C-alpha cells in the first residue's frame, strides 16, 4: 500500500500515495507546455490517500499561533540524513525524432512505479530491480496523481505508437492499474458519435476514475462500471476534474472569449452537483490546485506573463460554492506553476494544508557572491493574507513545496553547484525546518539531479526515499556522450 501521498496526502509509516496532449514539437515548446512537474506521492494522517496539492491535516490538531491548527507529520529525521543512490533507471530508447510522454510515477510501501515508453514498470524501491512490467499499445498521455486505498491508479494512453506519418493517435484509452499486482485491470473508451474521444485529464476520487476533454467528461467505478459519459446535447462540458478527497469538475460554458467556468464539487458516484462557483466571464482556463480545501488557480486576463498559468488563486467553500477569498500571486513574485490549458489537475511547486496555501517565492540574490535563493510563504485561505510564516531556502539553495505530511510541509531544496539536494520537513506552526535527507555531492550524482528540476520533473518523497524522474523522453543526440536517466532513487539508512 502506498506509504505516502502528495499535496495533501498522509505522511507516514504505512501508506504512500503517488502522484496532455501528445507532444511532438521542439523541446522549447514542450517546456512551455509542461508547466511544471512534481506529482504523485502523498499521505494524510488519517491514512487515506490524496494528492500533492490537497489538504494536509488541519483538523484535530493544535493551534499554530497563526489562526490555524496543525497536526504532526509522520516523516521523521533518521539518525543519518546522508542519502545514497539506491538505483538509476536509464532513459529508454526513442525511435524516430519524436518526443514521447513518460509522465506518471507512484510510490507504495514496496514499489516505485514509473511510466516508460508505452509501458509502466514497477521497481523494488530499495534495490531497483524490476518487479513487474505492464506493456501498453502506445505512450502514456497522462497519469492520475492519486491512488485508491488499495493502491490502484489510472492512466490515459494512446492506442498505438506514434509514427512520422501519424504522430498522435489520440489519448482515447483509459486504464486502471493495480500497483501492487503490477496488472492492468481494465481499459475503457468513450465515443462521441462514432468517434473515440481523446481525453486531456484523468483523476481518481474514492473509487471513481474521472476523465475530461473538450468533448465532455466521463467516469467509471473501479470495477469498470460506467457512471456517466458526455451528453451530446449539453451546451456546457466538463473539461476536466480534480480528485483526491473530493471530486471537482471544471465545467466550461459559452464560446471562446465569452467563456464562463463553473467550478463544481460533485458526488463521485452519481456526478450530481453538490456546490458550484461561477468564475468571472472571460477566464478561459483554470487549474484545480486542491479539492479539500478547494483551491483553484487561474491566469486572469493573461496577466501572469511568465508562463506559470497563475495570476490568482481562488479559495472556494466546498459546501456552499461561495468564494472565501481571492489571493493575488503575481508571476514575478511567486514560482508555483499550473498547466490549466488541458491539464486541469497539474499544479506543481505548491501545497495546500492547514487551511493554508504554501507558495515559493521567485529566486532573488542571496548573501553570497553570485548566489541565488528564495523562500516559502503561507497564505490564509479564509482571509487571503500572508500569515507571516516564512521558510528560507538558505544561501545558494532554492526551495519548493512537494506535499503535506499531516500538518507539516515537505519541501525540496535544489542545491548550489557544490552540494546535494535536500528534503526538509517544515513544521506547520513554527515553520522550523528539519532536514530529512541530503543527496550525495559527487559530480556524477549532481549532474543527474540537476537535470531533474522540480519545475519539469516528478519528485516523490516518503519514508527516507526520494525519487526524481523525467516526464519526456527524446531521441538522444549523436553529439551527446553523457548517459541519460529516466529516474533516480535516493535513500537514507
């Protein structure tokens, strides 16, 4: 069973939870589309699974001195925080000149699972040996950042491999994956007329797998039973869903330029709308950063200007659908990213818990010569104001939230040129930092780690294990002699 989930997942000893159109363009274009990449592993103190930007405690805890409550996390510092490389996964071979999506990674108490080229492979999380392989007919398009209580997750994939003549076959295949058994339990498709729907988004809430697209949304029970499907006569459509503790639909109404987004908390069994918040007309895209508490990010008026997809966060009451507060997060000040154009649930470098939104600031000059650094700050989701809590990265480091661990925040510190990266736990009340893991500082290890930035990679941490992986694989340049890696795992004793 997963030991730890992501933004908003449980923290510890027994559970782990993990955490697109097909890209065939140039690397620069890809980088713009990706918009960030930390996903999948999280756990909550109640032992349930959730996602990286979901809630992380906040009930039944102690007063944090800032108007909120915190509950202790389950991640504890080992006697020796120095980590070693557990294993490395070589970059798979890519034919032709295409770029293939290898998005998706999950961490359970026994297995690290990672998407490869048209396959998902489960590795022993300590030794790296392959435990199982699930072959697919085509590349993965997207992967859920949530898992069920019994370690099942969902993916979207293509029905065939891309070719030069046909670079994409659409993301029509919806599959449920058993991460414990290493099996694909079922594959489903949905149609509009006689055409297969190509989906943009997949998520899980409870025992419901939900998928969204410009043709509408659908959902299946984990048993494979169809719960709902797009209605051809509907003038609005579910562009995508956010999962985890709640199921939230981003429903689009109106035409481009006159668009209105309806943010709906829905019953995951029936699809019935529980509450609804209507965003201002003209906001074309929105991302679900957390479903409980409900936080939605949007680039209002295309004002972010930095490709982050975020100018503002909207804190919404799940029960009533009313706006609690709106938080301005200018792109020149804050470094979180959301890809809401097609990937409704793809926010990175942020976390939500303790009724707080945790954001990293943009880099700025440090105290050392030529050094850069930044901080994590907290916003109150009821008032929209900063709480005054601040976690400094330290000179030469830059810090990014990964997920909640109960009432604590787990963060990654990207290192300066002569150090290894760190994982720290930040107390939700005092904001005191505790180092949990530090990577080796050797040249070869640093080179691999440097290529796994939190903006464009997947990072999972739990129980003394850190896994970093790529989300795209490309044909290697003949001029490059350095070995490339799909994933690397680190662990403390």
